[in-house]
């Protein structure tokens, strides 16, 4: 039985993930108790029970992915991408998706949101594509297709509308392209296009505009104020687990996007720094897995998956601490919600599988042979 | 040509991670530590916008379920100013319906707040007017809301005020049971929160309700509302007639120590705070300490009889009214020569009491005082109980011993004295005074229970019989004559004590008391009446004894236990609701246990299977009301109940069940095959002895079923 856990070599990465999931369950319980009680006839454990089930499911998914050779994913990458795009298109078709608070993000019956799955698919596809192209990376042959896939998927996500997810998707792709050797000029084109679309989107949507205006101090920003209030009243050591006042509906969604604020209120500065450090540790371990991956595909895939977790973390904590405007992105492993938890667990599972492959090839230094080569990129005019 | 090193680029990503970490660290430090106090202040103003919701405080019941204190629903009026369209019109309607000045309502409605309270706990009429106005008001009262609130009512009013107690405006008990069991009675309050919309204005939505209040637990007292009301009215009438400064009445059921009535005067109205003054709030039954006077001769008499210092026929010289004890003089109210012990008690001679005290001796007398519970609190569930004053023998002066023997130089509370009489009525066993029977939550589930508890035996049964005879004699022929009733022989003792007044520094006023047993034998009720500083007459025979008589007459007319069935027949009947010690029936057989319990007057309920009783509830030795269920758990005994028994039909049983049945009869089994029992030898119903053997034929279940199919 324990054999299945030996596939992932990076025990620290696994430990950090399990720890985060445990903290997540605890936080979902304490932050949603009041909400559950008021919405579900006094059932304080309503959200917790759901989340515990999902966490178990996610853990199983992680274990499965950990034992699945990631090279098998490489061959299936285009098909995965096609499935993801079909799901995204299906959301746009009226009547298929389920509308929640003005956005259509779910297809009833599917365990994950299409946008979450699409991010994974895009990272997978880009990694396999760039790995195949190898060193000979030209703009037309290499960057353009990636560009098209990324912006296409991001555009579909934007239609839901889910600006935050789309931005993360573009940024994750940019990271993959960056470590894949894309030239900065080309990256700038990708990011620039993404930015232009995002700005256009914000300007055309009064809801988004209000958020940005609020952030710039021109309007009200109830959530941000309340979230900072929660963090601020936490102080150095916090009020203690379960003692948050803000969760009683001062802060909307205390168990999803703003769970970190409740966490900060209950555990204080020390708890926050610990959690942020734990996330950073997880990211650095992920990057280490990438750096010691046996081949280029593994390297790119590990980087991309790490980046997708990292960007969600950065965006969420950035919003809660008031550094960036409200985006509506969950905190990986901590926030209530099964879809993101599942995909993040899958991502860690793949990372763990990649970490298990690194000692092959018999390289004593622990580095992969391909990394020693300095890759030449021919500039094509 | 350009070169790129993937290791280099991934390092950039790692550096970005570190930068993000540092950024968050600094930001968190700024928000959580630098700005902490600022956010604390902000949070305070925000959380103060919680609107409290009061829950229902627990109800206080008497022993028969009569309500003594209860929260009833009423309404408070509040308004949400942003939702009010026409402020002037709304204010006019409100002031008309509620009778509050227009200008005040108008000003309240003009506040820049999401929620303002208009009026608290309005009357039902005002509520009806307001609801009507809201319906016909064409939207003028939109934004005005009626919130459920509670008001506490005390159906017995002044009669039970000291026992039940009062609550302060914050809803916390400050006197009596309300104070003593505040933590149980109190509801946990709820609140709702004013949300703020995008414009920063307060809004109230249905979703914003955050915490529902939870009702408090109910307290059931041993008090009988009828007795309490009778005692209160008798005491009030006596207070007026004799212009006494204070008074108290306490009624105890001697077998269980349950307090049936406890009244103190002057009293107050629990719903009118203006009447709550220092003097009126005092529960004199447990707080006031007084020198008991002749009623205390009971202890002297008890000690004399128990210690065999004298017999009931022993005669003493009463010194013709003036006795000399060293340099001290003791007076009697009437002159007597030679009197027997019985006559001494009948005429209540101080001189003989003093002589008896000297005969008993300091240490023994002190020991009896302690044993009867004087000088220590009784532990009743009321706040501020006094212990009385009983000095140690080292602190006694030369006159202390014989003065105490007739009840001066010692101070007691009315409750202590009543419990001492109850101990005699209970054949010499002190019980703990009980005021609370049980506490249960709003669903009726019991949270705490009180059972009658014996404290100690202070006198033998024989002594008590003699004392009761003396007490009856004192009423029939002696000082207590004015307490006599026709339908029942009661026992009692008067007491007229001189009271030391600190202002005049003299013994110029009196405390008049009467302690009675009803009836004198098989006593069901012990009652103590104390009147403090009666104005004209001070003799207890004239002041306190008639109060007792009136009390007993009226109590006798209300057919409530413990005084029904009629007294003349009590002795020959099973006492329907007396407290009886539960016999120990553990390890008895089912029928024996049932017989034993039924004999004493309990009902029996069995649970479990087996031939022997392994546990019982209530436990053996505790007191319980006759007629209550005694729950017995049965289990298999090691030995069968009888030596010989009929073999049961074991067919169809599983092997394990069959073996269990056989082993219960101490019959050994031989098993052939497997599955369920299909046949047995000897057959069912045949007599077997212990140690006999039974052969079981077993067949698989499937085959059995198969067979029936065919």
C-alpha cells in the first residue's frame, strides 16, 4: 500500500501540500461555521463536510497522478487541450453551463470547472509543444502557436466572464514560454496583447471598473476594507482559531476568496508569515523539481504547474492584503471549493512524479545532461 | 545569435518567488502590526453595529407546574431611517400609536444611522395599534419594524417575591432563585448585523441575521403556589393587625426537607422597581438572625431526653417565677411550683429550662446545637443565607449555658429553626432543605436533579415520639392553645424572645414565633411563623399562634398534597406521596424485587433480560416518593433461580443463542452439525435439572430454507 507513495521522491513537497490541505480544512471549518449555521438551519459543519470529502478525493487524485508516468501525458497533450477547449466553448453555449452570481463557470456534472482544467491543459500542451520543438525556437514556428493557444483559451475564459482566471492563464503561459527560452521581445508581445485585452475588458465592464476605481481610492471597496480590517485586528498572534468576528457576514465569502483574511484575523501576523512561507517553500520545491527534471518536457511542465499554483497564491494574498484589486481567485488548497483543490492536487501529483524521475540517467551530479548544454537560439529576422 | 540557460531563467522565477514573499511579509507587518490599533478601533465601531436580540429566559415553576416567573412575548419598536419615506408622517403615526412625544420620535428618525430603537417592551394595546397603523398606513410606516422582545411576569407577584427574586434591566437575576440560577435561566442572546451596501449605507437584509438566541433552562421549585399564596396573605394580615416590623413564614415537608412555602415581609413587587428597597428585598427567612426564645427549648428538651438526664415524669421546681442562678436572675411569665418535664414544656418555664441546661452541660448542649444545624448555613439554594450565631464554648460567659437553654444568647435563622422542628417531625433525622426540584432545558430534558438527602440522625425515634407528644400537649393544654384546630391534632411551641435593640441598647422589643407540626404524629408539614417587633401585644400565644392557626385552616381546605388525604385517616393508609427509603433489591430475583418494592409503595420497571436485578435507580437508601418508578436492570445470574426448570423451545435459534439460553439454566449442550437449531433432545417443555445435558441438532440455514421450499 505504501508503495504508491514512494513514487513521489520529493517528500518535502508532499509534506507541504498535505500540511496546506490540513490548514485548509481547518480554515474552511472555522470560517464557514457561522455561514453554515445561518444558511443551513444551524448546520455548522455543512461546508466542512463537503470540503473534507473533496479533500479526500483530491488526495486520491494526487496519489494517482504521482504514480502515472508524466511522459504519458506528453503524447496526450493535444487531446487534453481539445477537450478543455470544447468544455470552454460549451460554457458559452446557453443552457449548458450553470450561472452563479452573474458568471457561468461550471458545467453541472463535471467535477472541475472548465477554466481550471483549461489552465492545466494549456500548460501541458505548451510544455509538450516546446519540448518537441526543442532548441530551434523561432517566432513563427514556436511562439506563434503558443500565442494562439494561450490567447484563444484566455479569450474563452474571459467570456464567462472570469478576468482573473484569464489573466492567470496568460501569465502562466508567459512563464512557461520564458523558461522555455522565448525571447523577451516575443514575450512582451504576448503580455502586451493580453494586457490590452484585459484593459479593454475592464473598461467595458462597469463591475470590473468599479473594483479598479475602488482600489485606486476613487470609490468604495467594501470587501477590501473588510478584509484589511480582519487582518489588522489579528495583530501579532491573532484572536485564536474560531474567534474571528469578521466571518459573521461582515466579510462576504469568508470561506472562499477571503479565507486568508479570516486566517490572518485568527492566527495573526505569525500565522500569516508561516503560511506565506509554507507556500513559498512549496513553490521553491516545485522549481527545484523542475530544475532537476530529467528532460525538457518535465522541466517545462514542472515550471508551469508550479507557476499556476504560485500565481493563484500571489493573486489571492495580494488581494486580501490590499496590494492588488479584487480578482476573485481562490487561495490554493485553503479556500473552499473542490475544483481548484482537485486541479492543484493533480498538479502537485504530476510534480511529485517528475521528482521521482530525476535520478535516472545515472548522472552523479544530480543534474540532467541536457541542462549542461548551452542552447543556442538562432535569431530569425 | 543569443544563448539562454534554462537554469538561469528558472532562477529568475525563484527570485520572483522570494520577492513576492518579502513583499507579503512587509505588507502583513504593516497591516497587522503597524496599523493594528487603527483597525481595532475601526472594528469596534463596526461590531457595535450589531443589533442585539434577546432570547427567552427560562421559566420558574412551582412543584405542580404553576408558573412563578415567565418571559412573555412582547414587542420592541425600531426603525431603519434610510428606508423611511416620509419622516414627519412616520413620526406622527408612531407617536400616536405608542404615546411618545412627536418631537422625540422625529428626532430619533432623523439620526444618520441604519437602525434606531424607538420604544422598548411596549404594551399589547400599543402593539395592536401599531400593527393596525402599519397595515392601513399606506406605506407611511415602511422602515418601522416590530422586533420580538420579552417581558418577565410574576403571576404570584408579591407573594413569592423573595423566593423567586428579580432580574435587573440587563436581564440578570439579582435576588432569589433568579440570581442563584441565573446561569441556567439566562438565555444566550443573539444578534443581527447591519450590513453595508456598496454606497456604505446600512441595510438590513434577511440574510444578515447571524446568531439566533437560545432560550434558557427552566427551574422547578419545591414551592407550592397555593401554600405560598396562603402563607403570604396570612402573614400580611397578621403584619397589619399587630403592626409588626417584619415577619416570615416557612413551610417544610419534613420527610424530604422540601420547602413548600417561604414568605417574608415586608415584601416588594417584582415588576415595580420602585418597591425594591433594601428593607423589602431582604428574604428574612434565610437572612435575618434572631434570638428564638422558647421555641429553642425543643433542643434543650431533645438533649435532656436523648441523654437520659431526665424522664418525662421527672419533676423540677420552677421557683415560683423567679429563679436565681449565681448572680443572675431568670423570670417566668407565670408562677409555677413543682412541674414535671411535660408540664415544663407545656407552660414553657424558663427557670426549668435553665436548670435543664445546666444539667446537660456545656459541651453536650453545644454538640446538640451543632447537630441541629445551628451556627452553620443549611446550604439552601438562595443567595445570602445567614449562619446564625452560635459561639464556641470557650467564648461562653457564666450565664451563656442556661440562657441558651431557653433560647436567648443564640441567634438563628427562621429556616434553621424550621429545619430543626422538621428533624423532630422526621423521627430525628435532619434533612437538607430543598428549594429546587430540577432544572430542565426548554425541551423538557433534565439538566440537574435534586433528591431529598438526609444529613444525619440527631435524635432517636423514641425521643422524637416523646417530644411530639409534648408538642401536642403544649397546643392542647399549654401556651399554644390558640393554634388549636378541630379537625387535626397539631403540635407546636410558642416563642416570645426579647430582642436586643442596638439603638436603645436594651431588650425592649420582642420577636414572637410559633413552630408547629401538622399533624403532631406522622407529620406532613412543619410550619414556622415569626413576627418581628409586634407593636401592642408581644406574647407569641396571642400574636404568632393565631397566624399559624389561620394558615393551617386555609391550607387544610386546599386539597393539595402533602396534606391530602385527610389527616384522620393518614395513619392507616399507604402514604401516597410520602418519601420513603428505596429498599435494596439488588441481586434479588425479578418477582422478589418487585414484591419488595411494591410493599413499600413503589412501582417497578424492568429492563434487560435475566433472572437477577443487577442495578436499580434510584439507588438503594435514597429517599423517593412512593408511587414513582424504580427502574431495575436485569441480568443473568451465575446460578439459575431454581434447581429444576422446563427446557425452552430452542428450534430456530442460532447456535449461540441456544447455548446462551441453555447456559442460563446451567444445562450443558452437545452440538451436532452447524447452522440453526433444527431439533433438540429432550424436547421443549421437559423438566431438566442443573447439569443435565441437551443435544442440539443443527442444520445450515440454507438447507432449512431449501427444505421449506420443497
